[in-house]
RNA sequence: GCUCGUGUGGUGUAGUUCGGUCCAUCAUGCCGCCCUUUCGAGGCGGCGACCCGGGUUCAAAUCCCGGCACGAGCACCA
């Protein structure tokens, strides 16, 4: 290299290039650093079966935040032709008790996001015998022990780096207490099983960490069968090994979890999976939210349910008409970084617009309608064929008929106030005089504003529900009622995308706002 | 307090492993223009960043040291 630089000084860089071209053409390629697209490569993924897992707590349906885990894990599984396990980490009955319905909801949300079923579904609560077996093994081999300190007492010991008085008891004594825990003879909080690590580890979080605790509460799936339940770090570690998980992708708040679990794996002499982390995600529009917080708000009737259009749940996104593949694109674009990030729904919406613009029919929706009488002498009747999509990407068209009996139309108040000369989109340039409209030309004759409009005989009352931070805004108006159906997503011209949710026999059509 | 992690435009990202066409990628956002019978979509152009300070080097976003900022863990929650 030094030699090359000297040559460059004397003969110029061109000389080097010529030399290299002769001697080592490869050195000239790969100069420009390329932009990586999509997911990065996984470490240590060749020559082995890639097994990943997505492990939510079934205490509510999936949120936007969860969807990152679903997308990233499933895309990696796809990339490496591996498999993805959906695992319900439901071993807590006290702080975040499982919600029976949530198991089903999560499976539905998962399928909606990925478009397929998970390869394996595991419910931790149904795998209890395995966890208890390993716990017993741990105690029998002397690398786990029953500690009867209170959590407060242990916290003090841990912070001071002092061993628990129960740490050096005999295996027999430990097994005796273990049996009492199992049989329910020890009350909640009076004993815990710890993994023996070391009290001298610099990181206090890793010192003799708790693996199982006592819970005498009823579990919605397995009832009161078990008195001792594993904590996440233990349960997850055991299950990952049982399932042959090769790669774990988790939040960086779980970095200490990895370290704890590695110490456990050393005891068992297992090989720990490759681990990747991502940072915290905040969604601008939603700020801080938690599943349990949402649950409480719903119970207080602040929201209509988990699919309330103001909530950051997958159910809500589905209801509003988001496309699952834009959610996938969105997360893949964000990729994996350990940075804590703030994202905006705007970005997701932009992905979604690109995805659905070519799929959605155009319809007219007039807010604050003003009725105008069109003067149509001489050109009567008029049959307008307006395509469903300006580039005909959605087949078909709507037919609007205007004749002497049907010459009343609606225009938005705002547009009428803006100018008396306006262009009715797809139709004619008119001049408005009070409540009358005179057609000046069928052609575009000037730069007058182009507005959307609607013949009276094609219109029907409609309500557009728009989610706003805390409220649902209500926009009343008149909707074009040609070829619409419940569940249909359309672009309301000059307004934005919306989903038609309900077409009742009487009363206004109900629509939900998607995005602009 | 102890431990761990992260700093690239308003936001998110690529590049950092292995220093060199990087006066830094792409997207989103914002601004302007064009096109279009939508304020949508599309096209074009513009705005805007390597946390700070040293060091090594011909050369630093990239390596080293020291700051600073932000975040997380230290639960018998997940």
C-alpha cells in the first residue's frame, strides 16, 4: 500500500489503475459502497436450520409495536427457509394475567400480517411439566437452589454482593423445599428458585437470578394445577433450547436476559442461540401506550373496544383498511438497529398509499354540501361515464345521468365560497350565480379550480369517522352511492382514502377514515 | 449508585466488520415546478446529517482515547 501510494505520487492515480487493471482487476471493482436493501444477513445461518420465534404475552391483541417482531422474524424465516414459532409466554397470572381471547386474536393478527400460519404454536402454560423437570434437574445438580429470602431481603444482599443464607444448603434440603413449593405448602412470595451464578458478577442483575416463583392463582388455560411457575428468563431459555431456536431477535431491554440465560446454558452445557437486538419504538401519533393501559381504558369505556380506530392495535389498523404488505414493507425498511426510534404513522401511510392507490376506486364525497341547480338547456340529457380510476387501474366506471328532472348537484361549501367560476371534475366549467349554475364550456377553458361534485340523485347521507388523538371526529356529507359495498376501500376524491364500514337499510352510510 | 447499549439531515435508514471516487445512500417530510379533468398517483428540481474534542494516517462517518447526550436493565412482569 505504501509502495502504491508512492507510485501514485510520482505517476498519478491513473497509473495505479492501469497497473491494477493488468495485475488485479478485482481490486478495481467494489469501489462504490452499495446501499444494502432489505434485511441484513443473519450470523451463523448457513448449514443449519434457522428457527426463530415470536413470543408475545397473551394479555391483549397485537399492537403496531408487536408487528415489528412478527414481520422481522417471519421475513428472516422466509429468507433462510427456516421456521417460525409463535410462542405464548403466559406464565404470569398476577401482574399481566393472560386473556383467554387474546390467544385467538394474536393468531388472527399474526396470520393477517404474514399471510400464513406460524409453523409451530406453543403455549408455555401447556409446557409446564418440561420447565418443572428442568428446574428439578437444576436443583439436583446443585446449580439452582430454593431461596426463602423475601424479595426485599435479597435485593439488599444482591446489591451488597453477599450470598443468600440459603445458597449453600444441601441438595437434599433444597429438594425438600422444592417439593413444598410444588405441593403448595409454601405461600406466594415465601420462596423462589434461583440460578446459582455468582454474587461477584459486576452486573447486579445477573447475580443468582430468580428462575421460578410461587403463584397460587388460577390460570385461564390450566387452572390451579401448578403452584410454581417459571419466570420469563427461565421459561424462555428452556423453551428456546427445546425448540432448537437458532436465532433470537429481541428488544435491547432484554440484553441482560441474554446474559442471564447464557449463564444458565453454561450450567446445562447447551449452546446459546445467536442473538440480535432492536431498540425501543415510539409512534409519534400514539405516544406511550401499553397493553394493560389500553385494557383499562377500554374497561372504562373510553374506547369502544380493541379495534377502536384511535388505538394502535393491529385490529384497529385492519379495521381501518390498512394493507398488511405495507406494514411488512415499512418494518423491513426500518430494519434492525439498536437505536431507540420515533416513527410516524405518516411513513406507514405513505407506504400504504403506494400500495392501495392502484387498487381503489374513486368516489365522490361532498362535505358541507351546497345544492346547485344546473342549467342544462340544449344539452339534455347528459350521460357521464366516469372511470373508477383515472388510469383505469380499477376496471369499470360509474354512470351519472343529468337531465331536466335530475339537474340538482352538490358542491362542497368551501369550493363554492372559493370561486364562482369552477370546473366540475370530469364534466364542465360552470359559473355559479347564487343557487344556479350555468355551463360555460365542456372544455377546460382556463385555470379555474377543479372540484369534485355529485348529482343529487346519486347521493346518499354518509358519515366519515376520523380518528384523532383522543376523539373520533365526525364528518357528515353526501356519498356517491354507485357500486359500493361494505368493507370496500375507496378514495374519496380530493379528500382521501376511507373504508366503507356499514351500509344500513336506513340512515347514513358509515365510513372510516384511512389516510390522506 | 452499579451494569449495559446507542449516537449519520425534521423522521427513519445505507455505508462503520476490512479507513480511500462518501464534497455521504435511499425513503419519508417540507418547498417549488411539470403533467393529469382530484388537493391522489406519477415526473423533475430544491432543502437538510456523519454528537463534541483530541489522536493515528497521505487519507477518518469508518480506527484509538477522552468527553457529552440519550435510552435500557438492576421485578417473585413479559
